[in-house]
């Protein structure tokens, strides 16, 4: 697997989600209000969603674009891969 320029940002986003998730678990264990817990879960979802969007955008911008513009220029596998990745949007 190759490292992309966006990967450090994606890792930061996922670590943020991880911290929010740990906080949510602690909140549940200590009996915090459901409103506080729901707000924290929303933060977890947002952080994961943004990481996923960044990963998919990077993949489309770099991996798929490189495949289309590469020496083979057979777009069928690229279109299939794009079709596959869009199910995660």
C-alpha cells in the first residue's frame, strides 16, 4: 500500500474520532446525561464521516485519475473501482 499526502490528515481525523469514542464510553460508564452522550456520539460520527470523505476524495483524485491517465488507459477497471467505492459515500 502506498502512502498518500492525505493519509496523515485522515489518521488525525480517525484519532479524533477514537478520542471522542473513548469519551463517549466513559460518559456512559459514569452516568452522564443522554443529551451529552448523544452530542458526543454525533462528534464521533462526524469525525469518521469526514475521514471517509477525505479518503474517498483522495482515491478519486489520485488513484483513479492516475489509472485513467496512465499508459494503459483502459477505463473499464477504473469505472468499476469508482462504482465500488461510491457505495461507501
